[in-house]
């Protein structure tokens, strides 16, 4: 729910079946099957005002700040996803992949990805540390997005869990190229965009590829289930974020959270 001056606008959380699965997808080569899902995903991203730089370069300062606050919550709670995957991981190799992912999030020998995001936020006069404390802009659709990740993982088998993790990591390489173009349109100094630049080059997906290929030979449906869930869930999230920022077009707009 969004409060605009003296009236209220409901932002309905959409979770539509946008990524379609072809009837013969299980008969395809793995890479071809996943490409059919990714192609749909990319085309849907291109349709969103959120990723149209002609639109975003004209965002108000408050729209840019709103994006920064809400997007923090859409990426900043991923540690719960990793915890679930790591807790269910059946072997040492799988657990080491999760731990390596976490180590890379901490920046290895460099500054953590979290602190890089703080730099980006600071360039827009946003105090993310305060946002972490208050969760003032942890809007309803973002909460549902994060909770539905966890619910889905708990309810599905290990092969599906691993496929979902692999799909999520693969989308980093897709999403962050769009996000980098978006944030470049804000007219900020290049150094403040390092968080986004780093994520266009991550190779977390490659660490899961051998497992995904092995599972495909015996249990392809679990791979498709995991990838379809993540791709569909993620594109709905971007649609909701795009809608929110479009509504949020005046300085007087404030976010109102639904009663718990």
C-alpha cells in the first residue's frame, strides 16, 4: 500500500505465470531447454519501464532514492536463501560451493558487496544502515518475495533446491547488466556503481553447472521446476518494483506497510 498525499493507492502483489514451459522441454538438451526460459525472461525485462533508460534518466531524485531503499531488501535478505540451501546440502562439495558464495559476498580480501551497496546508496543520500534498523521501506511485495523463496525451498526436494539456487545465480549475470544500465542513467559518479559492476562479472552459476548437468540426465523435471520457479518469481518481482517506482512520482509519497 502506498500513501500519496491525502489518498491511498493499493499496490497489488502480482505473481503471474509469465514464463511458459513448452510441452517438449524435458526432451531437449539442457542448455537449449534453459535458453528457452531465459529468452522469455530477457524479453519480459525489456518491456518494463524499470529497465528503460529513457524513462529512468528522467526519474525524480525521490524515485531514485525509493528504488535504492526497496531494492536493498530485494537483495539484502539472500542470506536466508543461502542458509536453507547450505543446511540441506548433502555433501561437502555442495556445502563448499555455498561457503564460497558467502565468502565472495564478503568481498574475499576486498570490501564486502554490502559495503559497496552502501556506497551506491550514499551517493543518493540514502542511509542503508538506518533502513536495516527501521525496515521502513521493506514493502509488502518485497517481504512476500523473500518469504516465498524460503517457503518454496523448504517444500521441494534437494534437486529442485539446487536448481533454484543455480537459476538464481545465473540470473545475476542477466539482471545486473540491466541494473547497471539503469543505475548509470542516474548520472552518478562511476565509483558509486561498483556494486553493480561487480555483479555483472560474478561466476557463481558456473560452480553449480556440473551438478545441474548430472541431475538433468536422471531427473530433468526437478531442474525445470527450480529454474521455472526462480525465473517466474523474479520477473514478477521486477514488475512489482517497476509499478511501485512508477507510482512513486512525488516527494509527498510515503510507503505504508500492511498490518502484520
